[in-house]
C-alpha cells in the first residue's frame, strides 16, 4: 500500500513537473511574442531624426499657392505640383468615428513634436492634412478629417510646445486616397505632414 501511494505520488509529481514545464514554455513563448509585437510597433514609429530628414526641404522662394478647396479648414498654402517638398505620411490612429488619439499614436506624435521643434525645422510652417477612407458620407468624412488634423495640431501644441501658428490644418476626407483603386481600404486613413516653407 505504501509502495502504491509512493508510486502515485511520484507519478503526480511527474505530471506536475510536466505541467509546470509546459506552462513555463507557454509563458516564455507568450513573452517572446509580446516582445516581438513591441519591437514591431517600435519599428513602425518614425524617429525624430528620420522625420527631420523627410520634412527638410531645399531653400526656395516661389511655388506655393493659397487655396481653400476642396479641403475644409483654414485657408492654407499648398505646394505647387512639381515642386520638391518635404512631407511624410503618418499612421495616426483614432478611436472609431472620433478625433480621440490612441496612446500608440501619441508615441509617434512625440517624435514628430521633437522634429518640428528641432533647429533644422523650427523656421518652417507645416500643413497637417487629415484623410479618411470612403466609408460613410463624403461631407461627414471631410469634417471628421478636419477634426482629426486639429487634434494632431492641438496635441503637438499642448504636449510638445509646437507653436500653433506654424501648423495649418486641412481635411481632405476621402478625396485624396492613398490607394485610389480601393477607396474603402483602411490604408487610406492617415495624417500627412507637409513642409510649407517659411
């Protein structure tokens, strides 16, 4: 009887250590997956140094035109087509159907704020252009894209001290899709930062 109990205890101990080993492997695998996901997210964030490179422009004195249409928002300067300009598209995420910034997007905006406040970019003005996909009403999407561009501007001003007068907002809604052959593609939702010059 003692021998049977001892064998039973040994087999339960072996089963427990197998479960522990399996659990340990599972936990290590999950931690590795989380680490990979975090590194992928970190790679998606464009550093302030790269943003400075992308947003820098060669000196110029002409080539900007004042426009208010078809986007909604402040009248703003838009680059004349064909001129070399500094611009970058950022994957800024918002809560569904709102202009509330996600916490992941704030990480990217922190890098953008550092770049905009750098000595290289401090003399320049920038356009923050909001874009949506084609899901929903065209006019509603334009207004939503304006609110989202304004949310980016307000975040940069309030949290990073970027002077608001240097930032002009415009909302293009669904009128300038990144993927024109698929206007409903979520990849068309974005915020574009354009160097407008001095």
